[in-house]
C-alpha cells in the first residue's frame, strides 16, 4: 500500500483534448473507501477548485490519501497531491507532492514552463532544485486524471485498444498506458451503473504482481468517474470503491436500488 495505492485513484480514464473540459467543473468532489482484503484500510479524496496562475483562472485539484484504524497503526499513510492546470488546454502549471508513507517521505513542488517545455522541481526535504526537459503535452500525476476524462474518442474505443499519455513523475517522463477491456454493469452503493473497464499497465515487482495487475471501472456516462479499482499486490489484494461524491457536472447515470 505504498505510493501506488493513492496513485491508482488518479490514473483512471483517458487522453488528449485542447477544448474546454466537459466531464467536470469546479466544485467536483470524490471520496473513495480503500479495502485491503476484509479490512477498511483507508480513504482518498479528490477535489477540484479554482485558482489563479499567470494572471488567469485555472483549475486547482487537491488529492489526499490516508490510512485509518489498525491499518494506520501498521502502516501510516498521509498523502497530499495537488495540481494547477489550464482550463482550456489542461496543461499543468504546478504540482505539489507531500507524502508520508510508512516513513517514506517526499516534499516537493514542480513548476512547468509551457513555452520552453521545462519543469523546475524543488525538493524541500533536502533543499535542492533541478530543471528537466519534458514533452509538449506532458501531464503531472493529478492533471493526468482530468486530462484523460475528456478524450474525444473514449466512447469509440474497442476492446483491446490502448491510449498512451506522457506523464512526469519522480523526475522522469513515463508512457502511461491504458487498455480498454469492455463494458459491464456494476453494482455500487448508489445503484447499478453501466461502466467501461480499463487495465492500466504498471511496473511489476515490489508492489504489484505483474504489469496487468490493475482493473478499473469508470462510469459510462458524460462524467467518466472512477467507481471501482481492484489491484493484485505482491502480498494480498486491494479494492477501492467510490464512497461519496458531489458537484458532478453531468447527471450520474445509475439505476437506483429498489
């Protein structure tokens, strides 16, 4: 349940769009409940606010993850991920990563120069900074989630097709790949929802059993919100379910429980 646990909740949807976002808006908020086997391991929240960068209004996304109960006693997690990104292009201006995961800590900010395709990363833990070259359409961890939700062809994907996104993380650019598996109905606490199923390809080894250990269900409506994530870990398995939400831009298409 290290840093990958919270990142799973951020990697769920699909790619490039330069028009005004249609799947979300300021005020959107999610809460996820994370299970480790039969144990309620923790929660994660994701909120979208508004801020100003370069004299223009931008989105400010704030993601938090934390363990609770006995899970916190055995493995304490307090994560804070933030991103400031353009409302029209979705290009990031700044990211924040402040985490404490069982003694593994990071405290850094990244500042993107969209004109020169550079990012200045400041590490406050060791008081250092370094500039990296990035690709033109690169995203940070949190902006990736929103960047992907408005892919113009997401509803046209066929099973087996994939989408690749450049993502800057841990001082490197990663080719984040999502493979579409198909559609199915999913029972949630809110009712039964029609979903799209994706399989993010992740690095195998220390945490995950293999590259294709993750499965993600997103709502097959205009919101494209994450409803469930399952992960096979090196030890045990994880499941994250949407626990609560508010501020959706579009109606949540769900069959209510009888």
